[in-house]
């Protein structure tokens, strides 16, 4: 089977049949292959933005008390009898 005969959808569908551990191995090997391709072509791979602090611009997280109060407000009249 030549490369031209294989579609993305076929590969994706086959990858879904793999066990999760094999899917992770596939992703790891594909990432390594892509990085090697970038290096061979003299292209810097895309930089990865660290996840730490990604949402820092949104301000501090709500406190446990705020979350509990919101839950009480949401579920306060559940179940309703007006149905």
C-alpha cells in the first residue's frame, strides 16, 4: 500500500482501535518523527507554551466558600414541584 492510498481518516480510525497505551506510544513516536523532520529541514519546532500560569490573567480562583455558596444557590430549589 503506497502513501498516496492511505487517508488521514483511515489512519485515525485504525488508531482508535488501539489500546490507550499503544495510542500513547503512537503519539510519542509521531512527535519524535515530526521533531526529527523539523531538525532535518533546519526549521525550529513550534515552541510549547507552558501550562503553568496559563489562566493567570483571569485573576484568583474562587474560594471554597464561594463555590459552596454558588452550589447552594443553584440546587436550593431542586427538585421543584411545579412540573
